[in-house]
C-alpha cells in the first residue's frame, strides 16, 4: 500500500510560497517561510508530521488495548514536533506525544505498558525513531 503527499514551491526560500496537498485530496493548504519558521498563520511540514504521528499513535494504542481485551471509549493524542537547530541546520529535535484514553476496567500498569508498546510500534514512531519521542499518558479506567 502506498500513500502520497505532494508539494509545489515557487520562488526563493524567504519570499517564495508553496502548496501542500494530500494524495487523497482530503487536504490542501498553502505554506511559506513565515508559516514554517516565524509562526505565521498557516501550515507547515512539521505540523503535518505531528498530525500524522498523533493519528498513528491513537490507532496503535486503541489496537493494543483491544488486543488485550479492553475496548477504549476514546483515545485523544496531541503530538508536538520540535523544530530547532541541529548544528548549523534546522531539524526536528524531538516529538512529545500526550495521550488521554478512557479504558474501562484496565489497570494502571497494563495501561502504561500498552501505551509504551504503541509508541514503539506505531509505524510513524518507527519512521521518526532518529529523534527522541516522549510519551505522557493520562486516563485509564476512568
């Protein structure tokens, strides 16, 4: 199975602009130097990575919980991708996952174990394993 994303950029780095588009057509947005490096309104590649990671982790956590016999009522994850200097270049310096799940009947220990396994096993986590990834879990049996 292959998934695609496309980007088009015109102009130089600081004055140019581009468009990001998902291959499915479900999302298309402009991006610029300012949206990426100066917090201007709009999207950027790191924001898309964060959304992909949050979605992947939520699904992996739900799958692990279900395999263990606990169907979650909900899993909500936020991923924060940190962009900073690595030597002389910009790079992703870390990712923080914060996930809250409501899972009736689960013990705190099993909740944490399955959450950590999901972090290690989610395909996006594996693809991004060159950077530190932290996980904060809240919720549980609720």
